[in-house]
């Protein structure tokens, strides 16, 4: 977690900065939404944060592509 040189410290800062960002955004959205909700992380970098925070319940890196494929499938039937 704590780096032993400048580059490692920068990597740690960026990584845990994003973890804090994720947790903060989720807390604000949950507070505004007011009901339980699931948090699914998506995108090419989603697996990077796997296990780094408890707010992410599931990681589906390609959910956007899956959705686009489904939209295409439904529109061509």
C-alpha cells in the first residue's frame, strides 16, 4: 500500500485516490437514491479495483458491449 520510492508512491496515490473516488460517488448516489442498490463495476479497468473496496459487488468488464450486442439483436429481429 505504501510505496518505497517515488514511482511506487505515485502509483499507490493514484490507485487509492480512485478507490476513494469510487467509494465517495457510491455513498452520494446511495444517499440520494434512498433505497438499496447493487454496484456493478464495468469497463476495461474494472478488474483493477476487484477486492480494493467493499462497495463494488460485482465486476462485469464488458457489460457495455453486451448491452450494445443486445440492442443490435433486438433491433434486427
